[in-house]
C-alpha cells in the first residue's frame, strides 16, 4: 500500500506570502490520482485539487497543484487569512491513504 | 444541493460497538460510492473503507478488517458504519464522504463530506 509523506509538518508564514507544500509517495501514484484537501478546525475537509493539478469547483486560482509519479506539490501563491489551515494529500484508488498533513500557521 | 447528514455524538464503553449513519440528499444515493474517514483528536485523516450503495459491495482498509461493517438502506438514502470491539484509541470524529459515481471511473476524490460524528470510547 502507498504511504504518503507530507513536508514540512508546519509552515509559519505571513499573509501575502507564498506557500509550498510537498507530498511524497512511497511508490508511483497510478493515474496521478492525487488530491489535496484543506481542513479548518471543527470542519470537514474541503477538496482543493484532484488529478494532481486540477482545481475543484470554486477553488481560487491562487491554489495550484503539480507533480507526478512520487512527488507532488501544492502551491498557494499569496496567502489570504482564510488559507491558514491544515492541508492533506490523498491517493484515491481502491484504497485511499492520506498524508499526515501540513499545518500552515500565521507567523 | 448535495448534503450528507450524519447522526449525533456517541459515548461508548470499551468492547462495545457503535453504528454511525450518513443520510444523503440532493442526489441519487445509489449513484455514488460512500467512503468513511476518521480523525482522532489532534491527529490526521484516516481512510476506513468504501461502500457501493447500488449493490452493497464494500472494501475496508486492512487495519479495520473484521471490525468495520459498512451497510446501507437505500429506501432512506442512508449509509451506515458500524465499528465493533471499541478501544480507547477509536475515539475520533468519523466522517462519511461521497466518492465517484457507481457507473463511472472509481478514481474520483471526495467532493462532499458529512459534518462528522464524534465517537468517544471511555470506561
């Protein structure tokens, strides 16, 4: 089974700065079936990116995803106050493991 | 609009079972897989398994084999997750989430989520 490792564990940034989050898979991700979710405290996760690079409906274009094979990246071009949250990657196949998450906090 | 509404919080003793429901509305229940994901306090997301509401097929994550039962009642558009032999580290928020269409490619992420159900296991 694929294991997803996210880094860093925590990113401390200021509003307006850019953020780069990494998700590395233990083996190649079939079909680029890699999604990114955002989760805020007390809320369910929200789908941001699917197919490694496709924005979900209603997601602002400051969010972008890239990568293939075993290395994937979520980039937030300019952090807005509402972007401070925890971000998870997930491989969505017959089994659907998540990474352990990256917390983006206000510096 | 698509909604997944889950049952309320539960408190259970170790060794007991819990059954969480997830009622779908705004779409045809049997047209989309339902997945279950849990999150222990302060921890990350953990995928538990999926159910095909159309034919009842299911798959659990290996970690939960033998302890998780996924079922559905199509007459009320509701999916259920039953977890048995509860332990203290099963204390978590349990989410249901919609997956791909049952007659389409399986490989689609979770676009809609329930609000979560807190299950507390304590003696």
